[in-house]
C-alpha cells in the first residue's frame, strides 16, 4: 500500500510538467529549423564545390594556372593545348571593387547610423529608416541602369576613357550596400546598453566622446558584421556591376579601364555554356573562388572584431 | 574647452553625413519616380504584357511578385525564426555554432544566379516541379534564409538580458520566456529585418530567371481555384515577376516602348515596396501593443 | 483555451473542405498536354508568342516557354529534361553537345549588323577594316575616316550565338580582341547608344534610331541582301528536339513552321522566314542555292 503511493508520487514528480513538455517541443522545433538551414548551406556549398572542382579533376586544369593566369578564354586552347582559364583579372577586380566600395560606404553608413541612433533618433526613425529600407528593394537592374545613364557618363567626363571600370562600379556598389550597412549598423548601436552612455556622460564626457570612445567601441563587433554583410552583398552583386564595369576579362590597369569581377563573368557566361563542359565547369570554379574569398573575409573580420571588443 | 569644440565639429560632420546620405537616396528615388510616374495608368497596372507590340502592361507580373513574396516569406520566416532562436537562445558558444554562423554568412555572399541555377537543377529538373511559383519560392527561400536568420538573431540580441532573467525568475521555462517575453519585445526590430529582406526578395531577378521562369501566361482573375492552370493562385504555373520583367525587357525586349515600360515598372516596384513598408509598420505597431499590452 | 482550439479546428475544416471542393471542380480539360521549351533569350519572344496563339486555338494544351540562354537550352534538351531546346547556333557548334542525338528545326533566319555610336561618323567599312577594328589594330575612328574618337569595342559574351555568327561571317573567323562583354542585345544597344566611339553588333530587329548600322563593302544590312547572301552575317534560329518530335511537340513545331506563323509573327518580330531564303547554309558554313540547283 505504502509502496504504491510512493510509486505514484515518484511518477507524478518525474512526469514532465506542461511547461517542460512545451520547452522540449520548442527546443526541438527551433533546432530542426537550424538543422534545415545547415542542410541548405551544406547542399549549396557542396554543389558549388563539386562543380567547381571538376575543372581541376576532370578537365585537368592546373590550379596554379587558374589562379595566376591572366587570360580568360575557355573556348580556346593555347599553344600547349591547354584551355585559357586564368582567373586572376576577375579575382583582382572583385577584390578591388569590394574593398573600395566598403571603404567608401563604411564612414557614411556608420555616420548615418550614429545620427539615427544617438543624435536625432526622431528624424532618424521618421526619415532615414524608411528611406533606407525602401532602397534595399530597388532591383539591381535599376541600379545598373541609373549607373549606366548617370555614373558612367560622369566618370567619362571627369576621368576620360570609356567611363566603364572599377570606379563606376564602386560608385554604384557604394549606393547599393549603403542601406544594408546603415540599417545593420543602427541595430548594432541599438544593442549597446543605455547605461553605458549614461555612465560616460555622467563622467563629464561630451556627446562625441561618448559616441567615439564608448558606444562605437562597444558596438564594434556588430559594426564589423554590418560591414561584412555589405561586402558580402558587394561581392555577390552581379547584374548592376556587370552593366557599369565594362566586363572585360583584362587586368585592371587603372580605375577607369574596363575590367570584370567574378560574378559579372559568371552571370554573363553561364547561360551560354553547356552543363558539364569545361566552359561551364570553369565558371563554377569562379563561384567556388567567390565562396572561398568570402570565407577568408569573414575570418579576417572575425579576428578584428574579437580584438576590438570592449574589455 | 578643446573637447567641446571637437564635439561640435564631430556632431556637425555627422549632420553633414546624414544629410548627404538622405540627399543621395532622395535623388535616386526622385530619378526613378520622375522617369516612371508619367508611364503609370490603370491600363498599365492591370493589362497583361505584350511580347513585341507597344501598349503592354504589368498586371500579371505585379500579382506574381506579391504572390511569390508571400509564399517565399511564409516558407522562410518560420524556419529563420526557429533557427535564430536556437542559435541565440539555446546554442552554446562553441566552435560548432561559430562554424554554422560563418557558413550562413558565406551563403549570403553567393551571387543569386548561383542560387538560381541550383534551384533550377534541383527543384525544376530533379524534383520535377517545373518552372513554377513553387520552385521560385523555394529558390527565394534559399536566398533569403541567411539574411533573415542573421537579422532576427540581431533583433534577439537587442533585448536586455534582464528580461530573460526576469522571465526565468518568475518560474517560466526558457521557451515560455522566449515566446511570451522576448519575442513580443523584439517584434519591431524583427519586423525591420523582415521588411528589409522582403524588399530584397521583391527586387530579386537573377534567382528567379531559372526557377519561376521568365514568361507570364495570361491569368483569369475570375478563377480562384488553385488547381486550374490559369488561376492566379495556382502555385505550379510559371510566373514572371516585376523585377524579372524589367530585366527581360532591358536585355532582349524589342517592343517599341520598352524603355517606358521599364521605367514605369521600376516606379511601380518602388511604390509597392513603399506600401508594403507602411502596411508592415502599421501591423507591427498594433502587434507590439497587443503582445506587450503596453 | 478550449474555445480557441475549437475555432482552430473549424478553420482547418473549412480549409480542407474548400481544398477538396476546389480539387473536385478543377477544369479537367486544362490539365491536358503540356510541353516546355527552354533556351535562347533572343528566340524566346517568337516562341512565346507562337505558343500563346497555339494554346488559344487548341484548348487543353499548354506551352511553357522560358529563356536561360542557348547553352542551357541545348544541355537541357540533351538531358531530355525539356521537350524543345531553343538555340541560336547549330548544335554541333556548341562545345559539349552530341549533335547527332538532336533533330534540328529551323524556324527563322536572323540578320546581324555591326552598329556604332552615332558620333563615330562612319556608315561604311570594308571587311578588312572591320577585322582591323575588332582585332585592335585600329584604335581611333579617324584611321578609318571617322571622327577623332577612340574605338570602344563591345562584345557579346563568349559562347553567345550572335558573337559566334559575327566572328565567323563578319570577321572571317578572326577572333575579337578581349574587350567589354555584355550578355544581351538590349544592353549592347544602350551602351553603344550612350558611349562615344563604341562599336558592337546586334540582330536587325534591335537596330533603332539611337544607333548607326554599318554597311560592309557598300552592301547595306537589309533583308533582301540577306536572302541572297550578299550580306553574309546571318544565322538560323533553331528549335531542337531529342529524336523525332511526337505528340504536342510535333504539332507545335509544325505550327511554327506553317505559313500562319512564318508570314505573320516571324516577320513582325524582325526575323526572316527560311522560306524567303534563296540560299541554304549548313553547319560548316557551306552555301548552296535553294531549290536543289
């Protein structure tokens, strides 16, 4: 008799409460969602990698030639009977344009975010935020066309040449990544606790000192992420850049000479090649390089972010 | 008093930067609207597109854009929300979590044409979904997930730790704390993320060219039975969206009024996003009030 | 809580009932045959318009026409993933395609002309001059009698049908110098129209008053000159099928080849009909007069 009640009691105690069941349920669901995303990421990365590696394994292109070669004509074989798949011009082009546009956009974006968050939250919320959100939705084709009809002629008038080139590409990308970087920077600033500011102001620091020495410092990792995201967008952007950079697989010898990026060559060429052929695989190799390059970027920024964090 | 002067200069510079940014953005919007608004008319907004004659509209494309956006969001938002909750609230801060975060960030830097081609080979060809809204919605989900997950995670980060501790101290389980305390408080910020990614989805072309297709068969707007091929609701029909339409007429369009249609469509796109923003903001405000009973 | 459950259940029930009802009342006639054609973006408007007309006349059929590029069209038809592959090139000219498996249906002829920016001030070039321009030996338009403007070359992407045709017949198989590349005719036209000194090439239907077309050796780019092969830069537009077409595919291709389309849509879209041609050209570029002569 007595043992039975203890058993019942034990069971009652061991049984999950409703809240605990909900907890397990919620945890499982959110974990499933994450695993789904991981599966998607692995699938796409695996897909690009398997296609991109085929250039080297089944078409026997030398990896060194691919990374350092300067002429890109997958249709043609050179004197040694090897296809001309030198990706260096595109790699350099992508790097230059991404870094330049990030350098130009970062001060503007962070400045605007600081303004929105610290100086005039009212105007920020009323004007700046809606406008930036709106701009994210403009399709890249439209950016490209504005670039073509406004930026390229302006560049041509000021610097000569044809107007197509890295400089025009940078101008267009600068505007394109500005909204993304700005709104993400604003989020990063928002996550700095209020009492940081209060403490700093109470110590007699001016508003600028507070912003510069406390808020920006505390938000550094978040700001870094914002910049990485902007660079990621600049990196992966194809249609708009393709319209203003000139898209010539040549080493960029100045900022106003036509050159190309990995994405622009990839998008122009992919519909004109046949799946599984060398020409097609070579383009997938460009996509793979793109992946690896953004991996490197990510790691670098992560390192900086770790160092810049407030102690 | 040097630091005061410095302060003034710095604040002034910030005003200048913000003003300049607003100026750039307004100039852009002004340019698009000024060249596009004169093209707009009821006919333009409702008529089907013409292949090579002048006088076509964008009615079907406009509907497709919204339908595809809603479908893609319906698929990707719950997944992104769940993943973000797990990443921020549950996952331990170890190398696995870091690796997952890095992988998600890398995915977002892939050009959308790669996502589109992946979608083409996988959904359209392998799963035999054909060129359809469904294939397009899946491709957009792939494209959208990294961005959305990241931004929701950031929204969760903006909620003070005290809120979590408070919830737990009241004897709520972690999941209850998340759904009853954290999420309601994070609604406005999550909403911003959703609007931003919705804008990107709305303007995306390259990922859709190979999945949702670039032709828009005429629709019968009297037929709302999703199993009929000419019904607007049928998820298995090919659907060219507005952004794809702009891309298409700019690249191969031979209708005499291609330029006018293109600038008109751009203006429509901007206005649609504008309306979408307002609506989302309004809904978000009401939701925030109801959920937090503020 | 239980009330909320109840409402949820009711909502679910309504959705299910509506779904079943919709499925039961779907139009069975519209679920008939359907085919997909994929490939060349240049050919897409023609096939799409023909498809719309055909499905309008034959209820219960559905013709899905998509772009994606010649390479995509040919690789998908080779895989058997679609019923028709639209191509600007002979299948044999595209690397990686086994042309023997595919059946060619030539549905249109397209003429291609060099175009220049209007400020260049040149309206005629000799073939030799054209080759020198595209191989980079002429760098300023005054070297060929034009204005004092540097030459800006704009090519179509490698592997594009227009570029292949232009290099083969316009440049006598010389390869163009590496220069700017664009992947669509519309883009090429707007860049040539806005860039001083620019030269490129497009199909006849893309020439408008914003750009200047060029005569070659004083032969002007007209349809009449194409039919006699006096203007040599032209090519066929192909619909490829894997093996002989059957069913709807066969009927649709016959429809596109019929006078009903050839005399109307093909002409309206700026193409020539193969029946207008007085010569025929094979994949190797060999010309034979039509009519078995």
